[in-house]
C-alpha cells in the first residue's frame, strides 16, 4: 500500500511534536513500524 505524502508528513510531525517512539506512532496510526522508519530516513 502506498501512503500519501500528506499522511507521511503527519506521521513524522507526530513523532517530532509528541516525542513518541516509532513503534508507538506506528501503533497509533495502525501502520507498520518499518514504514515509519523508512519515512524518517
């Protein structure tokens, strides 16, 4: 599945602003932690 750029930005913004871990953020958005990790890098 391909996620929109806006969604990816929202996820990354959440990590930065709320100080959540990648795993916590992935769980909150119901997506894979590996995806979140790739987006950050």
